[in-house]
C-alpha cells in the first residue's frame, strides 16, 4: 500500500473533553423560532454539533494552553509580541507585524491605509468583512476569480485562481493607478474553501509587477491552501506546507490574517507587510482602533498561543488529518447523492441549496431555510453562504442573488471525531429525503451591514 492510500488519523490524542447536550426536536423548533431562523442567533447550549464556523472554534494543544501561562501582560513591549514577530517572520516571511484583535481589525487598518475614494479593489471572490472594509474606505470591489469558482459542480482543482483576463480588463477599463492592490485569499471561503495554485500566483505577480499593483494576501487559510498545492500541484509533492507557505508569502507584499482559523487560536489576527513606511502608518492606526502596536487588542497570552498555533498549523501531519476529516464528510454525502460544491475545499463541505431545494427561488433564501431546517432535524448548526451573506448592492439596493447559494458545514480544527462526521452525514441525508417540506423565508429584521449575522426571518406563508 502506498503512503497516499493509507488512512489518516489525528496526529494527537485527547486529554480533555467537553460534554455535549442533546435536545429534542420540539426544543429545537422553539429555539430556531426564537432565533428568527438565523443559526447565528441560536444559543450554543442548544446546539449538538456546531459546524457554524471554523473561526475561533479550534481546540488548542497542551503546548498552547501551557503558553497561556507565559503571558507577559505588560502594556508595552510584551515578550509575547517579540516571540510572535519572530514566528510570523519565519513562517509568513513578512518583516513588519501589527497584531489586531481579529481579522477584520487588520482589514480595517489595511483598507483605510491603501484605498482612496474611487479606487477599485480586485479580489478572488469577495469575503463579507473584507469587502465591507474596502467599501467603507471608498473602494469598489471587483470579482476577478475564475468562472469555475461560481459553478458549484465544476471539478476544476484551482477554483481559487485569479482570472488574468479579468485583471487585464479591469486595468484597461479603470487604469492601474486606480487599483492599489489585489486582495488574494487562500482557500477562498465563499467559493467553498477553494485553493489557488502557485502557478497562478506566479502569473499574477508578473502581471502586478508590470502594472505596479500590490498583492495583499488574505492568509487566513493559506496553510490549508499550501497543503492543496503540495497534494495537487506538480513540483510541490516533496515540499513541506511550511516551505510552500514561505514561497507563497514571499511573492506578495503583505497580508491580513484572522488567526482564528488556520492558526488555531480562539482570538487574534494581524496585518503584516515588508514596507516599513506602510507599517509605521499601520502602527499609528493600530493605536487608535486596536491598542498599542505591541498588543493590538490582544492579551500577551493570546499572542503566545498564536505563535505556537502558527507552528502547529504548518505541520504536514496536522493538515493531512484536518483536510482528511473534511473530505471524509464530503465523500459520505457525495455517495448519498447530496448536491455539494466539488472538489471539496479545506475547511468545510458546502451543500448546494439551489439543487437541494429546487422548489424555492433565491429571494426565498433557500440556504438560510436549509440551515434552519438542518438544525431542527438534528441539532447540527451550519451557516448560510448565499443571498443573505452576499447582501445588497450599495448602488441598486437590490439583493445580490449570487450564483452560489450554499450552506456551509464548517469543521472546527481538532474538535470533532469521525463518529461526529457520520452523525452529520446521516442528518443531512435524512433531511434530503424530506426536502420538499422545507419552506422559504422572508425578512422580519434586516440590519444595514453584514446582515447575515443579525437578521431575523419567518417562514413564508
Ligand atoms: O472573523 P475575523 O474578523 O477574525 O476574520 C475575518 C475574515 C477574513 N477573511 C476570511 C477569509 C475569513 O474567513 C474571515 C472570517 N471568517 C469567518 C468568521 C467565517 O466564519 O468564515
């Protein structure tokens, strides 16, 4: 048997457990109605298996827990900041580090510094908070991801790639001086956790060098992206995740990161870059919005746990088990004929709600309705990634009606077992058998920004 064909197993054993609460269907019907059919508004104690997000939900290792005791809670110059800076330089290559309370804190700082009113910011698909900060800074987001990314059924392995024709078209239309940077996300969340290839990044770098456009990485899930490159891109099969990550970052000008995902901590993020002038401005913004630039809204202990989490996240054995578990769930669902986004991405399995609920139109929010129904069926909490997440166009005020209308079953890192994945698969399959009973939803309350977090709904009559 080759190494590839052997089963993976978690490269850790369990030292402490957290008990789960089982609820009845009646309890869950009541809870989802009280939550306005929005899984974000459920109380976590009413949830059995929580696949809402992989953000801040990972299990820390014993080394990370021990690191919490090494917190240097000095207001200025904490030893933990310097440890983190060293690790970021070693793994992500960037010289300048500005810690932030989480990813959107870094996005706020970077968008305000780099975007001028009337600028265009291309990206390999939008992410909710990223695009909002670009818009609040006066920019206009332009989607330059390859077309395959918008097609749930396409088997293209690099759905996170940038389409160079779309980049060229944008430059021709608006001029390179109106494009401060391209926002390049690893394992593109809204496309289904889909990676870009190193070949695509190389091509993008040549293009951006020519037009003097910066490449700013959203490195939130770039370790996972690096694992896909190792597994699927020719020439990288013998390189480690760490080496690939290094090569990737070295081709870019800086990054924002939510450390709550790949980096295995419950809170934290950072902005990093190589340009000392940009870093000085970012430090000045940091002190206004996050905290002094050597803690950025974090406790010293959080920075220490992050420094260790970054090292663990780039271990090949970790990524093999992490992505192995996600794909185990995907295979089970696919075998049962459930409509999914393929190929499977890094952090989640995405149900194709348009195909799951063909009797609903997109203005009846099929993905939102499906996530609510899955919770009632099984106590499994998932998240809508469709029309509600996409929000309204700031000019027309109409729902954006994105091509992808998805429910995300997001797997926290190092938290659930294979048996949990079996239960999740059985729950989705049971719901699929009675899918025609699921009704669409309409708004009761719609907040102005990032509406998916706080909106409430009721079933359509
Ligand atoms: O949730 P934050 O503020 O730490 O990070 C924002 C953020 C930025 N980029 C990407 C690609 C994300 O996925 C992201 C947050 N994602 C969440 C919360 C999620 O559930 O996917």
